[in-house]
C-alpha cells in the first residue's frame, strides 16, 4: 500500500506543471485530483457493484409488472370475448362500410393511459393519422376524439387544432357498459358527424394484436345509403312495428350501435395493452438478466485485477528489501 501511495504521489507530481501563477497552480492541482482520485481502485468495483444493485431492482420491478398484467389479462380477455357478440348483429344489419365517402368524419382513437406496453399506442396514432389523410379534402372536415392519455400526448404535437375531445382515465376502474354508454352519449351530444371511425387494437393473442377500424354512420347517412340502394338497401325489407318512423328507428340503432362497438373496442384495446405489457416486461426482465451477467463478469475481473496488482506490489517490495 505504501508503494501505491508513492506511485499516486509521483503521478500527481508528473501531471502538475511547474507554474509561477498561484491560480494556475490551484487549477492544476484540481485537475490532477480529477484525473487520479484517491482510492481509484476501490471506486471502480464500487461503481460496478452499485450498477448491479440498480439492475437487480429494475429486474424485480419488471417481473412484478409482468405478473400483475398476467393476473388482469385473463379476466379482461373473457369479458372481451363475450362483448364481441354484442356488436356483431349490428354489422350484419347496418354493415361496416369503411370506404364510404362523407363530408364530416370523426376519428375516435382509443389508447392507454399508461405506458410500458410496447407499440400499441403508436400503432393507433399512426393508423388515425393515415385515416385522417384519406378522409380529408377541400370540402370535408375530419376531427379527432381521443381516449387515453398516451394517444393525447402524441396527437397534440402536430394535430392539436383537429382535436375535438379528449378523455383520459378511462381504465381507472374496470370497463363496464354503463361507463361506456355515458361516454358514447357525451360524444354524440358534442360532436357533429356523418361517420364515426373507431381506431383500436383488436386482441389476437398475448404477443399479437391487429389495428382495426370500425365505422358507424349517422342516421342521416344510413338513410341516404339505404335510399341509394347501396350496401344498406336491404333495410327497406324490414317492417317497422309501433308508431316510430324509420328516422327514429335509425337514430336509436345508430346510438346503440356506437355504444356497443365502443364498449367492445375499449375492451379489445385494454386486452391488447395487458398482453403487450406482459411481452415488454418479459423482454425487459431477460435483458436485465443478461446485463447482470455481464456486470458480474466485469466485477469479478476488476476485483481479480486489483488482487493481482496488490500481490505484485507486495512481491516487488519484498524483492527490493531482500535485494
């Protein structure tokens, strides 16, 4: 240890230039202390040990997040599969016409409130922006309704003027139809549209999801398509019972269809979010394990080099004394 102290002092002497200005001398002394700090050998192993500790803590967090997502996924998946049968009769009756050309389009983008779930939010935003380009025109108007904090953050950057409504904390409580129906009613009251286009991620499996667009037409647009004899021309084959007119029936059907499709879309997106979070946290845990292995190897090598250097100093000192 005495030899090491002498060597450190010798380095400081070599690094520090001989100057007559006291301020330059003080600056040189500070520089030398930064270049060769005291206890540099012990600090190097301590830095690696601290890094290993932080990586272990991160790995514990990612494993816990994966377990929490897995515990929630099964319940949401069952509710998602059950909700698919609610809106399918509307698709059979009113159809789903994504290529319809109308003047007023509203894109409902569903995203999550939390991150660390892969690229599902970026995918929804990209599809929404591409859909906005397709539905925009000189005599057309396209607005956004954004559900979820992450989609809002990304959309505000370059589409702030086109955002009509933003709704956050949708998944603060478990999603239910009552909550979604109130939300759908609020959207219908505050937004004028000819076509609502809901963008969400449809759950396929834990490791895959499919960006999906569902289109809901306004009662006026449905009536125009029905009179034009297009895909909705078969509506005239049904008889209307009671005192309601065709417009009133279409109004009720459009509102109920929107709430049912939005309910299923919110559940599908929540299920995709949990699956993506499971995959992301699993990858993060494995990466943390690999990093921990590399840091352990670096720590062992550094410690072994320190021990070897100490032994060389002892042997050199003993040889100098006996010689």
